[in-house]
C-alpha cells in the first residue's frame, strides 16, 4: 500500500477512535436519565420502521438489478 493509502487509513482510524470515545462519554454521562414507556414504544417503532424501509429499498435495488432495469438504453 502506498504512503497515501496508509495516511488515509490512519486518518479514518483517528476519526473512528474519536467517535467511539465521544459515544462512550455520551453513554456514561446520561446514567441518571430514565425513559418512560412511551419513549421505549416510540424508539421501538422507529427502529422497526427504519428497518422496514431499509429492507424494502434494498429489495427493490436487487429486484431492479435482476430484471435489467439498471442497464443502459440500447438504440437498435
């Protein structure tokens, strides 16, 4: 790998480390906060709907790719 490649890997690892350390700080600094039942329901519904949209869109991508809709136009 070239010097530019190693620099990119090092930069990405630095960003990852900063993100993980911030996430750990944010997670541990909210120990005394509690979530109500409505909050848990809202979070669960958000997760389910996000997964449904993601799975639906990915299935459309695969369907479109298999049916040939992604091919360029051919003028004959």
